[in-house]
C-alpha cells in the first residue's frame, strides 16, 4: 500500500462524505422498494449493519495509523457481504427486473478507499472484486449489469491517478522546503564568511605580498584560499529540487580549479544523479584536502573526468611527496579515517570502486569509478 501523505487527508475526508451520502441513498431506496423484496423483514438488520459500518469506518479511516491492509480488507469483505445478501433478501426475480441491490452506490466507497491507499493498482483490484460480486448477485449478464463494474474501474483509475499526483507533489514540496532552508543557511554563512574569513585572508595576502620566506608563502596560500572561498560562496548551486534528477558533474567540480589545480573533462556535460554527483564531488574535495595537508605548497594537482556509457571515472593526481605503502593502513588503525571514510566510504556507498596508486617521491593518484545507475 502507498504511504499516506499530507495531501491525501482531503481524499480520506471525501471517502467518508461519500459513504455517508451513499448510506442515505441506500436507506431511501430500501424504504421505497421494501415491499418488492422476497424477505423484507431481514433488510432492516442489514441496513443497521450498513449504518454501523459506515460510522466505524468513518472513525477508523480518520486516523492515519489505522489505514492499513487489515482495515481495508475488512471494509471490502463487509461491503461484499452486504451486497451478497441481496440475492436472498431482495430475490433473484426482483434483481433480474432491475431492483437495486442493498449496497447500491454504497459499495463504491471501499473501492475509492483502496484507490486512495494503494493507488491505481489497489483501486482496480478492489473494483474487480466488487464488480464480480455484483455480477454474481444480479445473475444476469447484460449492458446494465456491466455498467456498475465499468464505473467502479473508472473511479479507481481516476482516484489512483490523483493520489499519484498528490504523492509526487508532496515529495517535491518537502524537497523544495529543505532546499530553501539550506539555501538560506548557505546565504547566512556566505555573509559571515565574507565579513570575517575573506577579509582576514585578503588582509594577510596584501600585508605579506612583498615579504620573503615563510611569510610570503603564507600570504600566497592565503590568496589561494581566498579565491577558493569566493568561488564557493558566489558559485551557483547545481543541486536540483529532485535529488533523483541528473546534474552536470562538472558544474560541481569546476569551482575547485585554481592556480595549482587543473580540472579536465569531456567537451559535453557529464550527467549523473544528484546524490551521486554530490558524493563524488565530496570525495574529490577530500582528496584535494589531503594534497593541501600533506604536500608542499604549490604542488600541482590534475583532476581528470572520464565519461563512459556505464560509469564515470574521476582521477585526482598530484606530483607531491607520495604515500608510503603502509601509510594508509597505519593512519586508519590510528583513527585517522580521512581516506577510508571521506573517499572510499562515499564511493563504496554508491557501488563504486577506489584505486590509490602512490610511492614516496612520485606523487599520488586516486582513481574513483562510480556506476551511472
């Protein structure tokens, strides 16, 4: 069964209103046709059951936690039993001559309930079950007998389609709210960074521009970090409202390009699902951060993106100091999990692989491959 969203609440109220209105219609028809029934005295207990079940389901469906398969199945079975009793109470002759069943119109309510809870498939299943019961009770096969079943199928299709639209709209609304909140927080952080960190980095860059030695190197690094921060703060977000939608991976990687980082990619866009693209970008950022932390200032880094039909490979290669053969295992055993979690962990969650090639004094290459699906 489909999960209930906030936009489905009006549909459940509509089911309750329809059931009550149908009950009134059933009562009017019973009073009008009771003289034509074969066993008129038995119709009143059935009518009382119909009224009682209407009250019960109206209360039960009002609580989302109770809209489960057991209640839906019971609703369908009780309604089918009321309809089946028409064969004995109303009589075969009266039904054959057009006298309505005891569940006329009222029997559509569980079909609508199944469509709201389970979409088109649930509604169609309930409509077929109820339609088969109706045809068996009437025991004649003509155009008038089939009309009720066809109308129930159409109602199930229409309501199921409406429920599907409501669920999609609910997901998009929630995602839009989350994105708006994240955008506001990002803008607030951007203002704070601009008013504090960027100004300090710019000051360090200006004051140390003419100095030699370590002071000049610090000024140069401050300038690079200022440029990188400004790119991240002013860059446009490539994150879509729907996280399953595809984005261009290069729109996320291009901001990392700098005087020491070269980003190369195919001529066209590299399309990946939003979550995959964001996780790959975070892994690339972690690899670049390792270069900044462990290599000499000014170390050159090349980021190469290869777009293949079934997968995308991103390689981060540097000409730095390299990594000893047992260094990664030693760092992981000591609790420093930068590579293990930020790179390997992210890519593994996407179903991809990571290959790290390095040797002391020969630089490091981190090759990350992720499937498209």
